[in-house]
C-alpha cells in the first residue's frame, strides 16, 4: 500500500542567520555589498574584508549600521603574510564563524597580443593566480578548519565566474585561476563534509551590472548577447546575492556544487 504524504509531515523551519557570524571577504564591492545588505537585513553579524578601498568600505558600513546592523571591517590583502589568520581571528571576536563568502579577486583584463610581451603575460598570470586562487583558497580552507575546531556546522561560498565553466576569448589569465578555485572548492567540500557538516560551494556570476563585469558591460562588450536574445537582460547584484544567501543557509544540504548565475548565457551562446 502506497503511503500518502500529508502537509503536516513537512517541517519548513526557518533557517535564519540572525545573530550568526558571517565573513565577507572582498565584501565592499558591488556583489559583496549587495550580499552584505541582504544579510544585514536578516540580522547577521558581519565582518567585511577589503583590500584597499577603505572609503567605499566605510560608506557601506555606515549605511548598514544606520539600520542597527552589526558590521565590522578588516583591511588587508589575503596574500599578505598573516592576513588569513587575522581574518579568522577578527571573525572570532564576534562569535563562532558559521558562514563565509569570498568575493576577493582581480579582473586581470586581457591585453592585445601586440601590446603584450612574454614577461608581461607571465606577470599577469602570476598576479591573477594569487588574487583569484591562492588567497581565496587559503582563506576558505582555514575557515573550514576553524569551523571544525568550533564543532559547528558551516557554509563557505567562493565566487568564481562564468569564464571558469565555459571558454571565452582572451580569458586565460583570469579564468584559469578561477577554474582552479572551482575544483578546489569541490575538494574542500569532500574533505570537510560528512559529519563535519561544512558545505563548500561556488557561485559563478555571468554578465552583471555590478562587480568585475560592470566595466565590460559599460563598454558594450556583451551587448550582442542582448541583441541576439541569448540572455533576457543583464544580471544584477541582487541576482547573485540571493544565490549566495541560499548557499549560506545554516544546515544546508547542498555542497560541492557550482551554480552559474548568467541568465543562460553559457547554455545558449
């Protein structure tokens, strides 16, 4: 006899981040700021990291604090000696770390072959490797270790790019380290999953009017995707932040996944 499901069987308890510590590395930029705004509304305790734009970070902090949000700032490049540990230490002053999203990176714009020397290309590749892979990876791994030490479940979200999951012309310097980050996230999900209950996932944004793609959108680089109806519109920071929030959900059952937020561009182009 087939068992009949009834509505009373399903328990959709709220999985709120209110009062929970969330670290947003590179969180003062467009995508990070949108995520910070969303989490602040929910009552999360935020530590926002930034590399150099202190004015922008302080403006974001001020706006969020006007709505009684708890927002702390930390300045520093993730690849500076001791900075990863400092991020973790500062987060611990707010309480147990249960969520982290890493927006840190560098767009590493491509140059024409005529304008690029082998030496310059090597320098760009090395710079991108540190900014787009090594720093974010080391922070993600250290945060996962901290969550294990705390004995708490947690969620880590790494921000990649659609260029990490599909080929685009002249994108190697930027896309290759991001693709490495995608694979590293899967490895971390494997290593820290199971009974540790620490989820590690990736969000790969497409063409958005905020974040690293904003300059390319303004220059008309992706206009033909709109004209040919490959995508219905350009993405917004809110599109990405909602997915990040989903993956940060406490006790999430999602791990080791890559969610591409690109309006179908990599599917239909």
